[in-house]
């Protein structure tokens, strides 16, 4: 079984121990040796597009930073979105000194596992990025958790890069609430102009590099399938990878 204890990132961190334990359960489920765990993989929620969006831009690229649980799955989703030119796993919400995996895993740094999404605004809008984020990338009704992961480092947060992004995000959250798009309230917060720090190299492109890892199979690959089904016009089969960009 390929679990995190064999990954180069594993150093006895309790978070890795929890993930490895969950991976063992998920593997047993796949093998028919156990019942489904209580934290099932998320289903997509079909939601309306934002009524308020950023005006069309002539810029070559724009950046959106979002957090929604483990960055592996969120990065993986946006790497499969047409119009996205790069998606980098990292940390946002805290300071530079604590922007490292071992520290962030404590839940005491103010950071959230985040993804910086670089996109071509002539191909996809900020509002559509948020629609995908809320619909298939994570569950915005879970407070300080996503699936099996617990702690403020897994919070649902939009790290707005400017006041316009913050306005669109706030209006969209209110729109989804009024539409009762979810059975529970959206708990996503907005944090303005918090600096983003890229994560360690072994976290980049993790979903693509480890597609048979049980945690990925159970929690993250369904998100890619949901993207394909709910946003067929936005889905691309070949992901844009950080590793490929670094090699070019």
C-alpha cells in the first residue's frame, strides 16, 4: 500500500499519522475489508454562477488564492481547469517564518493550506474560478476542517488579492446563502491581501504524481471527476503542472 509514511515528506508529524491511518481504512474499504468511514468523499454541488464578477481584463494573467482543506486536491482540481496557467500549493494567512509544513501542521501559525491559481482572464473569469472552488474543489460548509482533516490550517478561506476580489467573493457568498445552495451555511471567510508562500517541492503536483495513493483515490480523484461532469466546458484532461513549468 502506498501511504504517506513512505513519502519523503513524512517525518513523524501527527498529521501524516492521521492521513496514513485514514489511507489504511480507505484501502481496506476498496478491498472490501471494512465499512465506509464516516468522512465520505464530497459530492459536487451544482450552484449558480456569481451575479457579480470582475470586469473583463486585458492583463496577461491574474492570480486567485483560495484555501479549502488539503492543498493536494484543490491544486489538482485547478490544474485541470481551462484558462488556468499555473496552480501552486502553499500557505497563506501567517508570516514567512512559519510558512513551512511542520509548523503549519500545528494549526497555530495562522496559515491555511492554500493554492495560488494563475489564470488568463481572457479565458476564464475570477467569478468562474470561485464557482469551481465552491462547487467541486471543497465543501464550504465545513468549519476548520475538510473530510478527515481538522484544524484552522484546513479552513475555507478566499485570500482576496485586492478589494475588487474581496467584493466579488463577499457578494457570491451572500448570493449562495440566499439561494440556499447548501443544506448548511457557507462558512468561507475572506482575508484581504495576505501573502502567499509556496509549499515545499514534494507537495507540488502531488495528485498527479501519486494517483494510486489511497488518500488521493478516496478524497481527491472524485473532485476531478466532479469537475469533468459539472464543468465539461472548463475541464481539460491534461493538467498544467508546476514541475513541467519549472523544467521549461
